[in-house]
């Protein structure tokens, strides 16, 4: 992992081997309680044609995890400053869940930086009735079990039951990532997510956008994806069958194929 000092913290990132100046960049942003490694099913699919950058969001993985509440604007600024450090003038952005929220905030801050957007299993607004759920999660991780208090329920939201039964090693890998997330980072990013309210501004987005959602995603269900797709002019919505929240892991072939087709049509 490399490190860039941005916005007063050290942000960890990795660039896949074989990057060349003439090739386009893909930038991947992960979900809450994960890190850059959650994109392993996408690496081989895209490194032959793109330079690929993955990073650990503030509070996650090897990046700094300051105490206190974070904001989506600060998380988006982290991303934009990282692109400056690496020297990426434009990129194709792929974000899932919190990563998709960061992408929405970043394109509104600096629209020329993004050639395309892929927003997967994400939302553009936090419903007021969901806030008590987030408060309960924050209270739980601050208790004696730490991140272990939310790990089992998180896995149930992230993967369908058949997948959890069929792929226990994959589920165990993601479980370790959840439990290794620092509480300060989880709480700080949760506070940012709780203030999510971007729907009414998405009409400003002008770059080609693909919205992807698993048909069995309980956390950010297809209805939320439909809101984003309607709000962004010309956005395309694709629903992946037999997938919950981490559709990129549960149905990687379908996920990757949708992105390839999207890039071909946007070229």
C-alpha cells in the first residue's frame, strides 16, 4: 500500500501493476466496514484495459481514523485530493454503498474529474425513519463487543442466505474485514451517511452514469437505485438477480459484464 497525506490524514491506496500513462483510470471506492480489498473480483477483469486505483476510505483499512464525526464532503475531498497526488486528471469511478455516496458528493464538487460513474447498491438520501437504526449500530459498536456486535447482522444484509451457505470462506473473509474496522472510523463514517441528502442535486450530474443494485439488497434496495437513476439525466439502471448488498462479490460476472457494456456504450 502507498500513502498520501490529504485533508490532514494519511490515506492508503494501491495502484495495480502494469499502469501506463496512455490508459484510462478506474477508481474503486468501498463500502462502510470494508476496505480496498473488497474489490478483488474486479481486479483481473479490468487491469488488462485500465489503470486501477483502490483506496481505503478515511477510518478504514490502513488509512487514518481520527475521532469525531465525518462528513460526505470531507470524504469526497479526501478522494479528490488523492487523485491530485497520484496525478489522475480524469477517471472512471466505481463506488458501492458508502463508496457510491462518496462518488455522488465528489462529482458534485468537481464534475470535470469524472468521465463516468458506476454507483452500486447505494442511496442518495437518508430517510429520517432510518436514523434510529444507525444510532443503535453506533451504540452497539461502542460497547464491549466492538465491531463484533454488528458483524453477524451486517453479513445477513450483505449476502443472500444461499450465498452464505455456499461460500463460507468468502463470507469469513468479509467478516474479518468488518471486525477489523476501527470503531472511530465506523462511527465517523456512519455519521456522514446519516446526513446523506443529495437527491435534489443529482440533476447537475452530466457524465454517463450506471446505477447497479442487487435485487435482494435490503439495505439499499432497488427503489433507492431507481431514485438515483431518475435524478441523474440519462442514467442507466441495472438490477442483478440473486444478489444482496455486495453484488460485486456475490455476482461478480454479472457485475463486471454490466460495467464492460456500459463502458462500451459510453465510449
